């Protein structure tokens, strides 16, 4: 009788310590987005220039998605434990983000101004509001 009970306790303990959902990639993704947006807000507040908006705002997705490909399982490339569909999705997001951020940054360098945002980004509260909404 005692042997069965011991086995059941060990089994129950194993179940209690098993993680059914690993939220580390989710936390890394959101931390990367948050850090890049805080950097963008600080650059906006300190320099008064807004040329970096699209580069950092859109580029943040590439950085965040790269954690899945370059940090999963501690390897250089995604480990076998990350499903191929997640690897492919991450690669697609990185490609999209780099391509769009590069184009928008190039456009901002050529045009030098974005009339859609000039009035909002002319005040400290407008800059903070913009970057908070970008973070969300």
C-alpha cells in the first residue's frame, strides 16, 4: 500500500513542477519592445528631432522577434524545440520589420518632416503620449 502512495506523491509532485506554458519568449518580446520605445522617447525628448520614429518603432519588432530565432534554447539558431511554424513566423516578422523600418527611415531622412505628427510631437506631453501609444 505504501509503495503506491509514494509513487502517486512523486507523480503528483512531477505534475505540479511541470510547466505547461513557457512565457519567457513572451516576456523577452515585450521587454525588447518596451526598451526600444523608451529609447525612442528619450531620443525624442533629448534631441527634439523625430527622424528615428519609424526606425525604432517599426524596427523594434525585428529585435523582439529575433529572440525566438537567436535565443531559443540558448543556441545560435532556433532549437529543435521551437516549432518550424514559429521559426518561420519570426523570420517573416523580422524581414517585414527591417524592410519597412529601412524604407520609412530613408523616407524620413529625405523628407525631414512628417506633417501628420508635427503638431503632436512639438510638445513634451505629445512626445510622451506618442511613445506610450507606440508601446501599446
